[in-house]
C-alpha cells in the first residue's frame, strides 16, 4: 500500500526553538509550497493528520484539493512531547539536562515529556490500529519525529539511527508499507 508522509511546512518559531507539541502556527505565505506538495500526492487518498494546527492547515488544504476518501486527525501523530523544554531555545536548556538526553534521546525523556521510544510505541499503535485496515493510498500529515518513527517501523532501522532519515519542511516521502 502507498503511504505519502508529508511534513508540515516551516513554523513561525524562530530557529533554535524547541516546540514539540506546542501548537504553533505555520509561516506565510505557504500557497506555493502547498501547491508543490499537492503535485506529489495521489489524486485520491485517505488522509490522517496530527491535530496540531501546523499540520491541520496543510491537511485541510490537501483535503480540499484531492479526492478525499476520509479525513481524520489523530493524537498519536503529535510530535514528541518535550515537556519542560517546550518553547525554549535549545541553547538555553542547561547542559546537565541536554547532554544526557542528546546521548540517549531514544530512552531518556525530558522532565514532563516523553522519550523517542514512547513516541515510537504510540506511532506503532497508530499504524496497527489504522493503517493495516486500509487498501487505498494514504496521506499522513505529521512532524519530523513521527515520520522518522514510521520510517524506522518500515525499515527496522534502529531508533538511535532515526535521524539518518532527513525530513525537510514540506517534504513528501512516498513509501510502500
């Protein structure tokens, strides 16, 4: 089955801000990049989206511009929860907190947040709950962490190597799942 993984476009956050599950808006103008994204998608599909507005705005645009079989927002597609680091500049996070996490982001979680393995588990639940039952093309509008997790599920890439998968803003990655 064809799955189109679509990362949201750039946000209004200045570079260097950790925004994870914070509900930040996307930068405008976005019409040109949205049109490019549409050109890379199938003519009809089932659409799933993170409920965060940076994904919903794009997902609704896709819904309006292709034949949509169904549309659903799913909490399990939210970006990683960075807890106490949300909306902080990465440079302002104390090194005694940041460095251990950078060494083992897979297993360590930020205070009041989650680890990458926890994100990966919820993505796995989403895939087995939703994706396995669909035989039409699927579009998933989500975040870099979610897309990397799906790619790890698909290829059995170890989670510690998830960042080997480059995922740009507005990028469409087609996979056969």
